[in-house]
C-alpha cells in the first residue's frame, strides 16, 4: 500500500505543475484555433502566449508579421522574447484578458485587451485571404490571395466563375482530381502593441 501511495504522489507531483502551467480553457483555444473574427483570433494568440507555445503563437501570425521576423518559426522564437518582456507579468494570465475595445487602423483593426476596462496589450489584427485545393490522394495545395474572395468570383447566369492565378496551380497537373476547394478569409496577428 505504501508503494502504491508513493507512486500516486509521484505521478500527481509530475502532473500538477503541467496542469497549472497551461489552463484548460487556454489548451482548448490552442487545440481548436478560430480565426473567424479579430477577437477570436486574438484570444487564440493570447492563449498560446499564456501557455508559452511558440508554435501555436506562430499559427496566429499574419504573413506580414512572419516576413518581418524571417518568415520562419525559428525567427519568431527569437523575436517573441521582446514581446513577452513588454507584456510583463500579464503574460502568464494572457488567456484571461478581455477584449475591451476595437479600433480601425490603417493596416487592420487594433483590439485592446485588458482587465477591469484597463488596456494592457493591443493586437493589430489583419485580414488575409486564401485558397486551398484538395486532390483525391488527400494532398493539398494552397496560397494567399491578393484580393477578397468576393472580388474574384463572378456570377454569369447559372454559372459561378472563379479565376485563380498562381504558379502553384501548375503542380496539380492538367487533369487534377479535385475533391474540395476552400476559399476563405481569416484574421491573424499583425503586430503587438504595448499600452501607454
């Protein structure tokens, strides 16, 4: 019985710090990110910050911000230290911050996050558009669009016409077995702003 109790205590001692380091509500946002709105996307980024998950943070970044930091996860891992330092002690509780205010910005929308109506951190959210084409083997090719999907689609009587031009499409060959086409928009983090 004593051996069982010792083993149980050892397991609990290992699990409790892991549980405390990343709260369940933050884990859920990380595992099922939602980029449909500036606030949802920002909440996913803040959850990843709170859990110290650079790979999940990277998924939340706009292509512009990725390019700014070398467009690689390695570049982001180096750059994120400054952002974490600016956020200060609030970083470990970032998943509990509430969206206080949204403001239009020349490059997107700034969502201010904080507690008790006091802004602590601003996220510049940028809308980006993309397409993904799936073929019968389950492979996928995709790229970012220069315009909103609505600007690329034309309705001609009973036909819907879409013109995609990207050199990546050549990889599909002349007669691809396309099983699914996804065209969409998503909100991503384009910058992190410190509150005054």
